[in-house]
C-alpha cells in the first residue's frame, strides 16, 4: 500500500507543473495517472450579450491552458515509460442547457477541452498512453447553494436523465478508477456516465 503525498502546484505555471511531474517520477519511479480536475473560473448567470469579453473568455483560457500544461507534463513522463492514462472531465456541451440557464463560457470551455482531448489521444496513443474523457453531464451534489437558481439546475440535471438520477461524486470516483485501470485498456475516448441524459 502506497502513501499519499500532497503538493500545492499552480496549474497555470508551466515550470511548477513540470517540476511536480518530475518529482512524482523521482519519488515513485513512475507517473501512471494524471487527472485534470481544475476549476475553469466560470462566470454564469448573465446573458452573453451582457457579459464582458474577459468574463466570457476567462474559463476557456484557464481550462485550456491548465489542462494543456498538466497533460503535457504528464505525457512527457509517460512517453518515457511507454504507458499512462490521462483523464479529463466534461465532454461536448449539451447546448439544450443554454435554453434554460445562462451558462456563460462553460459550453465553449467544454468543447475546447474535448477538442484538445481528441488531439492528445491521437498523438499519445501510439506511445501507449490513453487519454479519456469522463462525460458526467453535471453533478447536482457539487452545485454551490450560493449559486442563484441552484435548485433549478439540480432538478434539470436529474430530469434530463433516463435513470432518474444523476451521477454522484462516488460514481465518478468509481468510474475514474475503472478508466485508469488495466481493465479499461481498450478505452480511448469518452466514457459516458450521464445516466442516459446523453445516449452517445
């Protein structure tokens, strides 16, 4: 049984992220799994026509930059060992949400990150590295109570599912563990865990 090590790293700082990835390899001998779960700094609740350019673009810039930097740092270590798994969260955005809620730049963010995931998967696959998106369709349990309309969003997320329940954080953890394991060796692309909200 291994022991956890905690490091505080600025995911927008290339040097810090590269140094952290190298330190993981130096300490453990390998870097097998990288999970990109980084806040996208999104501003929601305003119509696009009332948003500033900065507020709309910020989540796209933060998400693409942080996820590129962390994936690149992990991939450089994984290429050397000939194996690894990079997990991202999101998938293509369900634009039906924009009919009901003011989603800011989050939809563009999801699509941008998914495009990057596809490119990474194509480039890194030949090196034995799997890049997988966990498409979650939204986690009602993680929506802050301070968010205006939070209860409406939670209800909408559940109502979109066929199963009548959305994924929970525990569900996500279980599927992430499966996706990162050798049981999922053929999986490169997207794992759909939207409980039927999205059927592809």
